[in-house]
C-alpha cells in the first residue's frame, strides 16, 4: 500500500483506459457494444500517445531533471512506465478481442481467414483484388518517397532482401463482405498481404502490417498579431503536426524477427516504442460491422431516445418558460432540441437584440451553427467565440468560423495562452421597455451528436445577476482580457480556484464546530496539486469527501491517517460521464454548482471556464440525487482502493446502474401529453468515429509489473537520436 496519496497522472490515465477495456471484457455487455469499447480503448490510447507521450518525449529531451510535481518521477522514468504498462494492456486487449470474435462467430458473424475460404469465396476475393486493390496501391521500395501518416495501416514485405511498403490509397472500408453476405467478412489487410506478390511482381518471403503514432505535442498558444493571423498560423501548425516524429509503432503479424528489426531500422524507430500485436491494428471497420448487423437486437444496447423534459411545454416559447423558472436539461436522457429551439426562437423574435456564445467543439453538420447563422441573417447581433485550439478540431473550427462570418456573425478567438472552454450562451431582448437576458450555462459542448452519448447538464435561467456575470465574460473576451471578479458565476482562471477553496474552508469550519462537513464533486479528472492537498485537508478535518471521477485521479483515497475520509468512484458505462458537479454542505447549507471545469491545473488556471449555482430547490435536489446514485453505483462504478487499484463492489443482480436509473427517471417524468419531439439528430446517425471519440473492472488485473531489463543503450541518447537532437 502506498504511503503517499499522490498518483502519477500518466499511470492513472492508463488505469482509466484499462477500465474502458474492462467494458469490452464484460460478458453482460452486448457483443457489438463490447467491440465498440475495444475500439474506444485503441482510439484513447492513440490520443494518449500523441498528446501525453509526445509531451513527455519533449520534456525528456529538453530537461529530464524536471520531475513530476506530484510523484517526483522524471520524464524518462514516466516513459519507461508507460511503455511497460502499454505492453501489458496490449496483451490483455489481444485476448479480449479474440474472446469477442469467438462470441460473434457463435452468433454467425465471422471474420474469415483467407486459408479457410471456399473456392467460390476465393474467386470473389481474387476479383475484388483485381478491381479494387491492385489499382489503388502505391509501392515503395526500401522506403523511397515514403512517409507514414499518423494512424494509417501500411503493409511491409521482404522480397529478395529488400523491403517493399504498400500504401492502399482507395476508399473502400477495411471490412470486405464476401459475396454480399452480412455474416461473413474478411479484412482488406489480409487480401493485400495475399496478393502482394502480384502487385510487387516479386516473391514475398516475409510480411507484416504496421502503423505509426506521431507526436502531436505542439505549442498552439502562439501570440498572434490578429485574428486572421491566428487562423492562418493554426493551419500551419496543424500541417506541421502531421509531420512530427513517431512516438509509437505497432507491428502486426510479423513472424520473422530479423525482418521486423530491418523494418524498424528503415522507419528509424527503436524497440522501446515498438509494440507487436496479434489482433488487427485498427478497428475502424467496427462501424460498418454495426451497420451490417442492424436488426440483431441482442448484439446492441436496448434503444434509448432522449425524452421531453417535464419542465418544458413545447406549445409555449422557451423564453416565456425560462422567465417563469429555471430549466435544467440532462443529456442524453433529455433532448438538446429544446435548447436549439431557444436559439431558433431567439433568431426569429423581433424583440431579441443579440446572441453571444462560446464554441469549443461543434458537430460537423451543426444545427446550432445553422441557427446562429440564421439569427445573424435576420439582423440579430451574433457574437461567437470560436476556440481554434480545441485539439484535433482545429480545422473544423476554422471552417465553422468562416461560415459564421459569411453569415454576418462577429467571430472572435480565444485569448493567447488561455483556452476558452466555458459553455456560455447569453441572449438579450427587450420587454416592457427594459433589456432582459436569458443565460445558458452547460457542462458540455454545443454539439447535437455528442449530446446523445455524453452525460451533460444545461441550465437556462433568466436571473439578472448571472446574466451580468455572463455579459462580463463576453466583454472581457472581446477585449482579450480576463474576468477579475464575479458575483454568482465562478469564472476561471482568476476567480474560480480561490472561491472553491473558500467553499471548502467553510466545510472545514462546519466540521470543526461539530457539524456535518460535506464535499461532493463529479469531474472528469483530478490532477491539480493544490486542490488535492485541500481535499486531503478537508478529509483530515472531518469533512466527508465523495468524488466521482471518470478518468485521471491523482489522489489515492483510503490511506490511514491521510485520505481515509475520502471516497473515489469511477463510472465507465454506456454513456460517457462528462458533467461536472460541485456540492458543498448538506441540508439547508447545501450549495450546488454545475461547471465546465475539471479539477485540473489547466482548467482552473489556464482556461476560461464557468461554474453556475443551481438555486432552484427542485433542480438542486435532482442534481444531488443524480450524484448520490453515481457515488453508490455498484453495477458500473469502480471504487479506487488504497493500493491504487479500482475494484467493483458486490451487487445484487436486480440492481441497476446509475445511467439506467437516470434514463428510467426521464421516461417516468415525461409530460402526460408530450408534444412531438423536434428532429435534431437520430441516434443511429452517429458515426463510429464519433462513438469512439466519446472516451481518456470485470476482473482486477493489476498493471504493476516488474520493470523490464535495462535498455541496451541510454534512453535519453536514443530519444536524441530519434528527434535529431
């Protein structure tokens, strides 16, 4: 059991992704949902290597003496630990994938090997290769004119001592259904390997697939001279990111070690970042497989559609209803269509003067963007803050910014060095000779598609004090400055952490006075050292601390005399837990906030975030009940134990997980005479990429393994050789 209560950030993230993999291993999860979780696991790991491992490599090269603030580990030490644990995870993944495929085969859905095809199936594959593959493959001998793109699967062959790399440039899915059958398929990879000798015109003696993961560790916080300069510079940085060095190489199906070593030399990669795989290197065909199996209900979760909120009457305008009382929407159990209706109505209402909104990630075909454009075309003053530095969405956000500008919206970008991550919308209108406001504050992005798979809260209020704070945020953003004070909203980076600490101190005071001190928080990650120390201080003072943390948690609870008054639960389930909730005190003293900010240093100190109080008693009770269901969820919840391992508690088969309970509550509370739902996005329209991007214990498999043997040559020396330093 650790003596210190700090956990390394990267190790904690890998434990989170292990919990995702556990969903793929869980026999209670339908088979194609298990396959989707397996795909999410791989996608998560890709982004982790690009962002976090890429950053660690840079740190190790720049100054390897700089240690992790929480655990004291040097960058190179963290890299060794990451590589070690990744190998263990890949071994478990390969076994998991094999088990899923065996289950699918039992259901008649078979991924076939070429050697087991019938003569008729081989004839079909030969024809497919002639018409689809052979014409759309580039051949590179000994790496000439070859550049491996990030995440793409390539095919390497040894012919007469030389390495040939094949690059498939066609658009066909990697899943090739055989003779139009929905129940049997073969992967494009296997067909390319099978017919490689025909393409290269030489005898193949060894073969494999491989895939590079390139670093994405670039500083996107350049101080640009103008908004136009920011846009153009961001495009240059995105292009530069595509060409950064590899931080990981996956090799599949290689039976010849000498050939593998020769390939690694050609790619200029080392054993340290090379991972051999048994299962397919990429599961991007999972979406096609799901589509081909529609109608097979036993392979999927039972359908769940967003419900109409009991607080909303679709026969009355949204503004008139929000004027009467605050409204809280709870995605994906309730429908984002009602928020979009608010925007649509505001764009048409002659009394509405302006709409201001912060946009971090929007759907590719966004109804919200369309609504803002129509409002501007109708003469409304529309201000859109578009954050260009939303990682991997930079190009999409530039396209959105151009579209908004073309429609007449005023578009501004985030302040240099401080990302705008808040979810704020402010609508101003005239009524009875006065200017009034509707403010919306959310925990998640303005994205119709992810609202179907992320759990988020969206508060809409006519409160003037909250509107004043929101207006101050937008004024500051227009002037490229920070909000220095606020009344009701907690705004980062200057006035959120101190306010949170004050609220924690109040609970310490209550506990020391003999009362009941309580802190509850639901966030995606907990990494900020100051917040961790404060939570520990609260626990040691007698404050009961309950935390629902889906992902990274750098605090280890349950350590005697230090964190034994703190409970941490992680929930990984059907939906991505994304809402952030802060609760301070109980009964009459209770204060509840919803927020866009995690307890991470970047969110509290380097971003513009917003937390809003939930003051309506009924809504506050609902948020607290939701939190309590999560902290007590024994079906999908894992409790973080003092040894750093997440474990499930024993539960009765009749128990339901917190997500199912939330959906059933939404169904139960639908108005007796519900009005027709607005059409925004159907759940089945979600692409497999969007499902995988939603993510980052069936049995407890500790990842603590004895260190590998020392590297043959110095680790930092190898890094410098790889990066040319």
